[in-house]
């Protein structure tokens, strides 16, 4: 199966409430009870540098729970939207 687009992999991650966490050299996926298909995992790991940047910015595309967090989303500039809840959680990593 060809590698997916990053946005498609992020959509899957949000739909399944997968938490993306930066590690020293890559990213980790925390998905209790969810089998993450290989193409999704490979795509996310292939884009680890971009994802680490998005996670650090608390970009809404990396928010694991849009349904619950959406009230805390805010506009942070041109086409930049952040999740205030993820931002607070990122401070604790």
C-alpha cells in the first residue's frame, strides 16, 4: 500500500483518539485498545520532524480529541489554529 498523505494519517489519528507524543528522536503513538495500521504508523513516523513541530505548537491537527477539545481551539495567526488543552498538556511533557 502506498504511503498516505500526512493529513489522512492525522485524520485517522484524531478519529481513533491516538495521542502523538514527541520522543528524543522521533514520535510515539499512544493508542490503547486501537490497532494502528502499518501505513498510518509509517506515514506518521516518516513525518516525525513535521509532527514534532506541530505538537510543539499545539496545532489542532495533532489534537487527539477534537470533539472534547474544540471549545478550547483558538486562532493564533494567519492559518494557524491551536488547542489550548493540548498546549497545557504539552507543557508537562
